[in-house]
């Protein structure tokens, strides 16, 4: 099943400033950023992964750590060889709409996930939850480290 970047981006833009009631809102218990990104990925892939560690969501209490955790999502995407989205680290100039970005703010621990919604070099636009952003310029963030993830 092919990753539909357009559907992932459309979902991101639609839900960037509000919450989809089909999913739990984790804002008050650690943040909703990676939950939102997983929703975007699911909109573009329409396939979860229930194998082992996996990547899935049934409800607020029945979900994989990779659905809501920044590092867990990265680990899943980079190692996944089965159902659901797959990813690999890339350079900034390889980004396209539908790819992901993760940021580290302190102690080199990645703690925020963004989805790329538009690329107009040199500008990269993103959507995110926790702090809600729709088509925000990536350059407006301050961070320690950044990594770029190609979704395929």
C-alpha cells in the first residue's frame, strides 16, 4: 500500500488547529504532537501494524508506544519492514510534503514531531500539535538538534 502524501498533508492542514474526536487528545498528559502526526500518517497510509512493537491505535489506552512517543515513532519508522509507514533519515534538501521532522530542545532528547506540508525552497512549512501550528515556517523554531525523516 502506497503512502498518499497528499492525503496526509490534507489531514494535517484540516486538523492542525483542532482535534479529531475519533482520537484521544493527549495535550494534558505529555502532549499531542506525535499522536497528531500518527493520525496524519494513518490518513496517508490507511494501514496499522500490529506485529510485535507495532504502530497502532484502538483507543486512548490501547495503542502502541510508537503512536504517541517521539522516539518510539522514530524507532518504529526506521526499523519497520512490514505493514504501516516506513521511514529513513534524509537531508533537509530531500524533504517533501508528507515527510516528518523531529526536534530536540534540551539534553539532545528528541521531544517534538512535525509534518511537512509545503516545500518552497528554502522555506519549509509544517503542521503540528502542542503548540498547534498550521503551515508554520520551520525556521521559526529554536532547537538543539533536528532530524528529517522520509516516509515511503
